[in-house]
């Protein structure tokens, strides 16, 4: 298992319309459905600027923008069977869904009533409830070679610390 630092450096914001700065955030404990990745590319879109400025009134601070991510897997939780260390994965704006409701079963987890987005809301797993203010916590992950929403939910969703 690759060692992960206790705190991760990132560029973030502490309040709406502020100037960004380098900050750190703690890594959540590894759960059975987690994967650690090294980010190699991170896109920032206009949604991120809306969140930084709190235009929609739902930003949480500190906020580390960027939810269009590509990286490679360096560690896997015990229940992850669809990926292996070294796989290239993509992360989107969804952090967690129930995976058991009708929309999730049909591959429409983006309309799950329990959906948690990347930088607001709290994710839950057997390690506890974690404030979801940064991108490297439970997120819907797709293998880059298989970026198809038609994959069954069990092959689409997992957690990333």
C-alpha cells in the first residue's frame, strides 16, 4: 500500500469572493469502498467560479474547486474489485449516491434523492460521516477506458479518499 500524507496541500478559498491560497485538508480514513488516486489533471469550469463566489448560496468553506479530475489509482479498499492499482480513472461532480434506489439501479444516480455532490454535503461510510468540502473523498469514479454511463452501478460507483 502506498503511504498517503496525513494532510493534502491544495489551492482553495476560505470565503466567498476571496483570494485563493494554498491550504491543507485531512485525508479521511480508508474504507472498504475507497480508492486513493494521484490527480494528474484537474479541470476547473464555470460551476467552480459560481461555487467560489457562492452565487447559488450553497458553498461550504474551505472550498477547493475542481471537480473534473483524471488520475491513477494507488490504493484500493478491500471491497473494490473493478479497479486495480495503476488504472486511470476520471472523477466527476457526484460524490456519493445510495446505489439502491430505482434511478441508481437504472444508471441514473445523478437523480438519486440521496445524491451528494463533490463540494457540499456530507458523505457517510463505515468510517463515519465526513464533511464534503474537497474533491478527494467519496466520488463516482469511471475507468477512463470505459467511461460509459451504461455500466451497472456496481461498476460505476466507489469511493475515493
